[in-house]
C-alpha cells in the first residue's frame, strides 16, 4: 500500500485531523480506540490511493462505490484480520463519513450497501473442575465476617452448582427455596425448577443460619451488610479477589461459573435437553452455542437417541 502520509491531499488530511479531534473531545473515545480508528482510516486511504492511482481527494470520496470498500475489506481479510477487527474498521469508516456529512462536506451512500461482518458470540471460558472446586472452597477464606463469607459462598455455589445467572441468584426469595429444589425466574419471566445438590443446599443453609436480618418469604434472600438487596458488583469483586488468590485467568467471572456448570455436565455425558432446561434457555440452539458443543458430540447423542441409530 502507499505510505499513508502521502495517501491524501491537504484538504482530506485536515478533515481527518478534525474528525479525530471530534472523536476525542466530543465523543470522548478512549485513546486506544482513537489510535485504532486512525490506523484503520489511514490504511483505507492508502488502499484508495493505490486503487485509484493517486492521492485521495474530495472528488475521490464523492466517486467512491460500494465495490471499492468491499475490495478494501477483502484485502484486509487476506491479511488475516478477523471479523471483530473488520467490524471495527467498518465502524471507523462510517464514523469518518458520518462526520463529513454532518459538516456538510460530503454525503456518500457507498457504505450503506456494506454489511457488517458477522461476529460469533464470545463465550466465557469454562474453569476446570479443579479450579471450580478451589473457587468455592476459597470463597469462605476471603472474608472475616462469617455471615458475609457464608453469603458469598452460597451465591457462588448457586452459579456453579445450579447454573444460575448472578441476577437469578440475587433475585431469589425465601419462598423460592424448597427442600431439594429451587424455583428460578429467568429471562423473559420464564420459571424453572432447578434441583439443589447437597453442597449447594448446605451452603444456603449455613448462610440462613448466620444472616443477621429477618428474611421474609417474598423478600430477597441475599442481603448487603446494611440489609438491602445484595449488589452483583460485590460478587464480581469477590471473584476478582479469588482470581488473584488462585491465579485464575481474567475470564473467571460469576458467569463463567454458570458456563462451567453446563460444560462439566456435558463433559460427563449430560443430555443437552436437560442442560437446556437447567439453564433456562428458550431454545436448544442457544444451549448448543453456549456450551460450545461440537458436531461429533451431537452426532453421538443423535446416534444413541434415534430409534435407528
């Protein structure tokens, strides 16, 4: 590609500088994002200069076609740029052309025909079984107040031992708790019953025996130190402390414990449909993606379950 310093004429260079100032002072973009946007646009201008046979001018941009942008995106793809990075490149281009339009300099339709690259949903990485057990066991050692330690252990136990979202765990009431099951209200108000294994039930009972506040049947089960509803941020901070103490990766979050619950069940031969019910997913396809099920495992399940398998 042409050196980006010589890829545009003075007018376009000034407009790029004005755009970057706007992003920094008005839009308040982070310095790293500004740096990436500037780099993306510079590479685009270098490509256009080579593609069109000369420095990019206002007329060059007015004559820009969707095919020119697709050619640039294809070039970047051949340079091993992933979909997420390509989506950022397209965002940078749209931002710059949007700025030119707001300034009354140029209105281009070329970008409107370009589709944003499809980005696969990012999933939290599962902890190993040993890491998950260490996380639970160490939780009680991170807090001097016994009832707070018991509370945090109960919440984290519910994420890993029952597959609850942290929001679901903190929304539980005393009346949701039965002898060996839990009534959970998930996304979209969908209700499900989740079995409680003995260690999770024991963690909850330990908390109930120590909590200093009166817990009425229809009020939140887990409380902050002043008696109010427990903030999810406190559990996230507890996980942060656990990551540091145990040397766990940054991906070890409360939600990763839920992911670990599903992944470990699947690894032990758990049925996808049952895992779907436990997680509260509306469709099986969501569970398949969430637990990163591979085709081979699905085919094995199909072969075992189908009458002619």
